C-alpha cells in the first residue's frame, strides 16, 4: 500500500466532510483520524491536483488552479457543501473554497499564506521544499529500509510532527514517495516565490476554527499566522496546541479528531 497513489478516499456516513492535505502530501495524511471522522461524516479526502495520485494541474499555474481543481473534485463527488478540513496548503484551499460558498464549517490546521505583508521569511519554507527535492528522490529506493528503524522514522517525520513513535512505517514511506513524486512541486514553488497569497475573509459566511501547533517548524507560530490572526480571521475560533508540529492530524490524531468533530457538531 505504501507505494500506491490513488486520487481520493471516501468512507463513513453522515454529513459530508472534505479533507484537504498539504503541499507534496497525499490524502493518506488523514489516515490516523479517518476512523473517528467517519463515525460521524461521509468523508471525502481527495489528492490535490499535481500531487502523487491526483489529477494533472495543467500547464499554466494560476492563482486559483488548485482551488478550481478541488472544487471540481467536490462536484464530481456529488458534494455541494461540506465541512472542510485542511492542513497547510489544504487549509488555505479550504478557506478559499469557503469564499465560494462551498463550506458549512472550516477547520484549518496551520493554513498557508499567513505571513505578514513584507515578511519574507516564507521564502525559507519554499527554500526548504526546494532543497528537499534531490534528497527525496535519492531516498525513494530506500524508503522501506529508512522507515524500518526508529531513527529513520524520526528523521522522516521531524518537520511535520513532534510526537512520532505511533506513526506507521508504511505511512511514512508512502509520504516520502509521494513527496518525491509530486509533479507540480517545482512550478508551484516558483509561482509562490513571485505571487502573493490572496484571501477575502469578508466572503466567508461559515464558522472557522484555526488550529496551530506551537512547535511548527514549517509554518512557525506566530509569524506564519500573523495575517490570519491580526487581519483576516481575528474572530475565528483559535486553538493552540503546545508541543505539536505542523501536522496535528499525524502528531496528535486523537486530539485533532476531537477538535474537528467538536466544531462540526
């Protein structure tokens, strides 16, 4: 299963929920929270366009390309509106979909694009992903061997989580292969380096919860949340998780599932 990439996962019953993963990830990032979410919701977790298992992104990268593709995925799944959950890039996309009236609620885990105007430190995150490309491609043939040891699993997960001992080796190997196989990584990085992040919170009519781990190494708290906190979503329901990293759904899955379900209910 670690080497297979599929366009989406769907399971459970109840009101629709759409889960959107982060940059260079796949839908399997939600694997540890799916059992709890699917007890209450019809969960649809697509792989983003241009990512391993997802549809093509297209030759031209535009501001709305990923958002348009995520909306098409909802349409094809027969979902008009849903509780939207997203991590990182997926959190940003969830909020942009909420602008279009596609959300009943939004739970955004460390959504991308929140650095203050003039803060160029976002380039450090982009540079990290650029630097990782060659390393990931070199590691792919050895993915299973790397994840067979505690040291390998810790190294593979250190930028996403603080707590890692519970993370399955096959999931981490899958994510490594998925990151290396993200076809749109380079053009998306290049686009982000030259274009800003657009967002119009006035168009969001649904409740929003923002969750951020204080030990996030990719989107450091509080700098990477500045515009969301101070300008865009100051009245959202803000939840800080101490000693939690960039991917709470993997880091503390039980607590994250409760935070999601407690809001959607």
